[in-house]
C-alpha cells in the first residue's frame, strides 16, 4: 500500500531534501525515523528536492508499506521522534500508482526580501540595503508568462531532459517591511527560483532594464541571468495534486 506524507521543515540545518553522502538532509532524517517506528527499511520519495537551507511549509513524500497504518497515531509518533525543525501534518493512503513528484500539478514558492534590518528575521529573509522599484519588478515578472524555456535560470551541468516549464503565477507584493515574491509552475529547474529572483531584483535596482529580461531568457545562458539569491529566504509553500490520487481502486 502507498501512503503520502504531508510535512514542513525549516531547512537551516539541512543540505537540502535529497539524500547525499557526508551531509545531513531532510529525506535521510525522515526515512530513518519511519524505518525505526515501522521496524522495517522504508524508502521515501519526495515531491522535489529543495536546495541547501531552503524551507518548506508544505512538502509531500510517499512510501510503500505492506500493512495498514493508523493515520492518526503514526504522525503523532513521528513528531515525537523527529527533531523540532521537521513537522508531520498528515499521513494518508493513496492509490498504488500515485507519485508525489510525477503527479504534482503545480508547485508554489515564495521568496522573502526584507526592506529594513530586522534582528529577528535576518536568518529567514534576505535583507536588501538599497531601494528597489516594486512596480518595475512586477512588470518584468509578467514577461515570464511569455516563455516556456528557462534554461538561463537553470543550474549549469544538470541532468534534466528538458528546460520547459509552464509558469502560472509570478508577482511581488509588499507586506509590512518585506516584499514577497510568489511563483507557481508545473515544474521548476534546479536553482530556477533563486536565479529568477536575483534577476528581477537587478531590474528593480536599475542594473538591468525590464526589456533586458527578454534578451536574458532568449539567450538560454545562465551567465546572462542575475546572481542567485541565498536559499535561506526561499520557501516551498504549496503543491497541488489531482483529487484522483486518493482513489484506491487499483
């Protein structure tokens, strides 16, 4: 039987989601906890792989287990066992072919930028010590809808088969002393959101023009895009799935 786990985590202490040699990751910690509590080796597969330091307020992973699971008790036990920076919200049975990565319809990230120095939020929000033009950045963000190939924002030397992504939402919004960038797409390339944010901030600062974004995207060259912003202010916050994943008739 296949089960989905809905969880969140603070990524500060982790080298991203995916298991790596000689580095602690969220997947490794969660997999070990599940294997211990269920008393059998468990392999979990995540909806994606967040980079070092990146957070998730909503993440999904799935695993297979040959017995029925108490969907109330197991999350409670896991939360008692796991460190304080990983929280389990729910565990639920899905159809046996459901896949957290391949069945996801969309993913939404937010990036937090502080416009004033704050001693309480510096670890989770990117502080800018200069003025930026929010209107220019929102005008530039609309250009993203005109394209589907985003190779210029992808980390170099990755093993992806395609750079095609469908962006459904991209905008900036001022909330108190922060400006928050929200972006939704059917899929994301490695480093894509952080590179987009860095490029839009350069436009907001006046280093590049709004029209420069057309040239950058058409170049398909990572060197043309802006510097990637730090991962500690990036949050995976929503993943959408079709309702049919909970149909158990297979």
